[in-house]
């Protein structure tokens, strides 16, 4: 049994007040999205809550956690240090919080980069992290507006926004993000073609 109260206690101790509030916001937004799209509400709540559990941990400690998992971060992840916490959080989820559900762990693992062919839960956690109420950036309202009407379109908009942000900072774009965007575009196009066929 996953102890949510214990997780919240840990997060309050390990995260700043702002980061803890963000985690709670993502959890609530994930539950709202899960309710809309028929995803497991409990899994969405948990994954949203713990997704940033190592976000404020120093990088050296995070890399030691990854070594325990036999995970070797790729070059881009090492360069863009903000990406490391998604992988190290998976260790805390499994070892400290005793989360055995691989779908939850994977949703936490890919909440920063996304990836091709995401599960519904992975999509929801990625998007919830992007649009939670405290987020303020150009274009976020447009993404929020469509998030509860067309999930994949909202994810494409979020990926486009993330890629644009990284390009402006002149940092490398993780290949998983590119693959996620390509997959979503191809899926949306396939769906569009199928709808056209049905109308004929």
C-alpha cells in the first residue's frame, strides 16, 4: 500500500515551500486530467505528487542514486542538469516510497523529456507538470484551454513550447523530446486521415 501521507511528509522536508506547492498542484491537475480522460486517478495523484521528489537534491547525490540503478545518464542529460532529477526520482519512488507500479515510475521518469508512444498516465503527468495553476509563461493559457478537450494536441503545444524555450537558451534538445513530438504529430495526422475517411 502506497502511503501518501508519508510521501507528503518527506516532500515537505526535502523540498522548498514553492516546490512542494508545485508538486501538490501537479498532483491535483493530474487527477483532473485523469478524470477527464479515463486514467487511474490514484496513479495520477501519486505520480504527480512525487515527480519532483529529487528536484532540489544536489547533482552528485542524484548521480550516485542513478549508479545504484545501473543507469548511465546520456550526454545531453548531464549537460542539461535540470533533466537529471527525472531519472533519480525513479530511484526514490521505488526504494524509499516502495512504489512498485512501473507505470507510475515511468511517468515520473519521463515527465521532463516526454518520449515516443507515451502511455495515458505518462501523457497526463507530462502535461500536468506543464499547465499546473502556478505556471506562468507565454502560451500556457492556450495550452490549458485545450488540455481538457484534446490531450494529444495540448501535448504537442507543450512540446513545441518546451523546444522553443530550449532553443532560445541555446541548449541541446533531448532526443526523447524530439521523438515524442514526431510521434504525436504522426498520430494526430493518422487520426485526421481516419476521420476524413469516415466522412466519405
